[in-house]
């Protein structure tokens, strides 16, 4: 490993032995790489992750797909998302999805 190398990774994979540097946002301010700034949407290198299922448009989701979605958007599913270092979905949005299934 080159001690002078520069790389980037998701914030979920940050470890104590890796230094982070602030990045300059569009407004000119420098923003530290931390979960708070990423969650607030002010850190310039963030992205959303999506759950995509191949659902037959004529038949709708299968029972297994429905159960998967119910789990992913459940409180337990969102706790797992957070435990592995990602941000849980807004509870109001999760509730909207759960009402569909």
C-alpha cells in the first residue's frame, strides 16, 4: 500500500486508521466527511441506493417479493441497514411503501 495514495470509499466502510479530508461543496465551503453531514445532504459525495425488483407488470409482485419488501422497509430491516453503516430510509417513506404490501 502506498502511504501517499488517495482513494475514496463509502462512508459505511470508514475505519479509524483511515484519514478523511473535507471536500469543497458547490457553495465554496469545505465539508467534513462524516455521517451527520452525509445524512443532512451537505457532503458533496453522497448517493442513494435503491431496491429494484423484477416485478411482472401484469401479475404484480409475487408473495416472496412482497415479503421481501415488507422486511426491507420494516423497523427490523431498517435497523440492519443502519447496523451495516448505511442510512435508513425516512420512516414516513417506509410507511408509504409498507401500506402497498
